[in-house]
């Protein structure tokens, strides 16, 4: 079953303009994420995931409690995130691109 079928607040459902499914099976889903300068996504959910940064830039993440965190991402960087929900905005002047591997439990 697709992740987005199980979670109405899934990233692909909420922000299909940023998230493209490249591959999915019963163990994982691989997304291409592309966020242009000024582009936003409303609050959405991701399972535990690992990101490989293809193009560097600066993103602002809104947490569920309303707080925000600004993150500078570097090309070639790898990030690891627990299951969570967030909103996002590209506050930099470059397109941020990642390959995101989401793990299914």
C-alpha cells in the first residue's frame, strides 16, 4: 500500500508540487524533493527518513508547536529525520533539491 493512501496528511498529498515519488515498495519510498526560492508547503507528514542533498540552500521548517527552525543545507550532506510533521518554506535564493528515502515500519 502507498504511504499517501494511509496518511491523508502525507507530503505527497499535501505538497505534490514539491514531492515526486521515484520508487515505492513495501519497505521504503524514495522521493525527489525540489523547493524553489519562496516556495512553501503547508503542514505535512513524513515517516522516518534520510535525505541526500543534491542542491544546497536554506529552508525554514515550521514545527507542530508553531516554532520555526531555519536550516542551511549543503550539497552532498545527508540528514536523518524521525517521523514528524512540518511546514516548509525556501527562505534562500537557490532551489533546494534532495533525494529523500522514507522508511516504512
